[in-house]
C-alpha cells in the first residue's frame, strides 16, 4: 500500500494539482477523525476516479461554540492509516492562515434553508461550511465531490451552492453508514460513554418508526434525551438530539 502525498500549503496543492491535470479527480472534504462513513466515500471516489483527494481541516468558522471546536477529535495517525488503506492519492492538510488569508472577511451566505434546523441552533454554521467548501473546491478542482447523507442539510446546501455559483463539479450524496444497532457513524460518537452510545441507537429507531414527530419527541424525551429539533420537511425527518453534552444529528426519508 502506497502512502498518500501530504500537501500542507496552498502552493503545494496547486503545484500537485497541475501534475494530475489530465486525470479525473474525486474529492472527499473532511475534518478528520475518519470512520467507516468516510472510508465508504473514499472507496466510492476511488472506484469512480483516477485520483482521490482527501482534505483534513477542522474549520473554525463553522463552530459557533469554542468548546465544541476544542473538543473536536484530532486523530492524524489513524486518519493517514485509513487514507492509505483506501488508496487516497493526496491528503490536503492546510493551516487556518492558508485557508483564510482574508481572516474570514469574505464568506458565502445562503438566505433560506441555512437558517432552519442546524442553522437555527448554530448561527453562522452553514456560512462557515459553505465558505470553506467553496475554497476547497476551488483549490482541488475535482470533477466529483463525495459527501454523506448523514449531514443532509449540509449536502443539500452545498449542491445548491454549486448550482448557484456555476462551479464545474458534481456533488454526490452517499448513504449514511450506521452501526449494527442503527446509530449513524459520526466523529462525535467517540465522545459518548459506552452507556450513552448504546442508548443513542434509540434515535434512529424512533425517527424511523414513530408515526409523527410528536410521538418521536415523547419517546426520546422519556428516554432522557434533550431534543434540539425533530421535524418533517419535504418527505424527510430531521433530528438533532443531545446525549449528555454531545449533540447528534440524523435524518431519514419518510
Ligand atoms: O462535514 C464535514 O466534515 C464538514 O462540514 C466539511 C464539509 C468538511 C466542511 O468543513
């Protein structure tokens, strides 16, 4: 197995991209702490493209709480092992000053769906997400970008941004990967105790089986979870639930 090349600056990224100009490039943007969900995106990219690029950048502008940013898991060695196992060609690992030479004076705003759900409870979150994804796409110049459906609102907004700003790339949504008990894989799951992790499988069970959102909320609240939101929008049920101080999100088609 060949280790991926690690590109730590914009200049390195641009120079490397020029060296693969004739090949199709698939891209998986992440904040690291890779799990099977990310591995499935990398696999799909590897199957569909000549070259796969992974980015690892814990993007401060999308965290509205400094505590949450500080607690975000950083697992570089494991991430590189995963990237190597999945045949990733290049890992882009830039610094904040590289990605934000303007210190975040310029940003991407969406004035509709981004204000609902996660956007309502995390003001500025999607502005940070859309801004960093636009910058990453501009640098990596992929033909295809692979993203998980677990962050369905994020996926939807990024697809809309790509259309609105005429970016020459295709956003490919990929199914949520779950534990055997149904819990959606997330980097945040590592912050749960064993007991919390076991109990969290109730979130998926409940949102898939409850007849309506009122019933789903009642079941989860009785089980001791704090609901951030649990709503049905356009044939999809979205939930954000606190397990202790960890906020987990999930969604299912109705
Ligand atoms: O889903 C994530 O990990 C992040 O929101 C993303 C898309 C990498 C942007 O920082």
